[in-house]
C-alpha cells in the first residue's frame, strides 16, 4: 500500500520504526511540519490524517499506510491560501511562526469537530450544537503551544474563520 500525502501517493517506508514526522521532513522534505518537543507535548508537528489532527512525532508512518495525510503544504498555497492561513496573517496569529503550521492544521481539524457537534471539556450543554466560542477554541487548541504569546491572535483568526463558515 501507499500513503497519500498532500494528494500524492508515497510508498510507505520499509522501516516500520520511521515516524510520520521523519518521513515528512527527512525523506519527503516537507519541512512545514515542525519538530518541537518530539514527545507529543507541544503540537508543532500536527498534521491531518484522514482529516483528523495527529501528532506526527508520535505516529509511525506505517500507521498512515492506506490513509490520506495533509500537511501545511497541502492545505493551501501562496496563490490560494487556506482561509485559516489568511486569517492568521490578518489577525497576527503568529510571531516567530514556528508553531504556526501545527496550529493551522489543528485549527482546521478543530473546526470540523465543532461542525460535527463534537463536544469539548468546556461545552456547557452536551445536547446543543457545539459553538466556536473563545473558550471552546482555547480549550480545543490547548495541545498546541505558542511560546511567543500569539494566542489572542490565533483565537481571533480561528474565530473569524468559524464565523465565516457559519454564515
């Protein structure tokens, strides 16, 4: 089998010990996915596997065999940026930019979770549709750290995209 990465079929690595992060960065040279803590604690390496957010440092490439992986490079381009990419720019959702690819990938999955009605720890009414409030966004994005302190811009950017999608 193969892994579909950003729409392209890629052979799964022969070595079953290769992480998805290492496959992306070292073998495919998709360096938008960042190496942060390499322990699953910071979220810098977040990518989408079949639309769900995954920490690529903790995921073996073999686990993505037969699945679709989307990295920041696959979400949008300079000519046609993803709405979250544009919103992060418009709302100063980054400073150094190191965590930004993981933040954007996580936010894309998070917006799908909210749209699907998946509750979070701070969802007040589990019988009502989940809403993209500031508290919901902060809770759902808590696994993606930003050392520069751009959290307010990140939340503003995600909230803007969520509001545009709801309109």
